C-alpha cells in the first residue's frame, strides 16, 4: 500500500474523483438533477442509461434461458380424443377420395 507521503498529485486527484463518484453514483435521477451539474450530471446520465440498457438486456436473456429450461408441456390426449382424431382423419380421407372420383 502506498504511504500518504508517496502519493502523487495525480493519484490524489484520482482518489478524489473516485470518492466523489462513490457519493453520486447511487443517487436517484431526481436527486441527481437537483444536486449535480455540468460534467458530473452528464456522466451520471450516461452511466445510468448504460446500466438500464444492460439490465434490460440481462432480463431478456434470463427470460430466454427460463423458456429453454422449462419448455411448455402439452397435455397428453386421452383415449377418447385419440379416437375422435382418428375418426376425423378417416372421414377426411373418405371425403377426399369421394371428391377425386366425382
């Protein structure tokens, strides 16, 4: 760790900026509008716009992953429904043959 006496002016400036950013980055949009101005406000707005965009992308990805993990299940047909489907198919084939002969 760097001693206080060994820190350069640039290091001190960077620490000051980092400390200031830690104070302002968690403000709400309304608080930031009231408290910040100039470059700090622009930095805050761009940071939060990027974060909101990234968050929405991650939510979309999570939704896609959940869909692939739990595919929708189709309820199995009962015996009576299978018979109704078979009868409908036979009837359609018979009608198609009758139409072809006519």
